[in-house]
């Protein structure tokens, strides 16, 4: 059986690593890698919330995934309209 504290600590680790990867992400030229970097942080936050409430963790994962994806796709489309090399 997996301990709840393992989910908590692994979630904290993923949230920190994902946040650092997202901060480092604008230097990456591939937009898919940027999306994966933000998803790592949202999965980490969901694992932390999974220790408290399953519904809260699921809603957080879905909400952060949708919002981050829409923001990144809008930013990529805007950069391509401006003629930047994305």
C-alpha cells in the first residue's frame, strides 16, 4: 500500500520542479515542451491536494490543464501572427 505522505512529498517535488521548468521554459523553442513543463507543476499541485480530497484534486487538475492550455495556445497564435519564430 502506498503511503499518503509519499503522494504529498512527490507532489511538492513535482510542483517545485515544474515551476522551475516553467520559468526556464521561455528559452525553449518548442511549444510542446513548454506545455509539458506547465503540466508537471499542475500534476504536482493535484497530488498534494489528493492527500486532502479526491474531488478537489481532480477539479484542480482539470481546471489548471484547461486554463494553461488556452493561455499557451493563445500566446503561440499571437506570436505566429506577429511573425515571430516560435
